[in-house]
């Protein structure tokens, strides 16, 4: 899957990411690591500070600063998608 540009593709990207066996075992990553790996796989990362939980991505020609420290567990699809959609649609 290419870079996500429309909101409807985010759920597809998440499902693709969770199903792909080429990635390291997600269970071995902390929540920040899962977020960073997902965003770097499907979005253009603008800034990514390794010492903070802040990740800046480009989506739909806009920039979003995401505080992954406030994100729910990446593996909880419903809560995670609700959080991410809320961040990108506000």
C-alpha cells in the first residue's frame, strides 16, 4: 500500500499493517514503536523525535502533530482508530 492520502484508506492501512508478516512481531514493540512503525510505513513522516512521543506526519497535504503518548493501545483497533480519526479530522 502506498502513502495514505484519504481518510477512508486509514482503516485499510491499519488492517494491512496488522496482517503483514514481514514486520517484526508487533508484540515486541512498545506502543510508541508500533505507532512509529505504522506511520513510517503509510504516511510521510515530517519529524520524529526519538526522545519524545511526538510524531509529525503529512496527511492529505496537511501536517499533523500526533502525541502518541495519549494514544490508546495500538492493538485495540476500535479505540485506536477512534483516536487517530479524531486527531486527523479536527
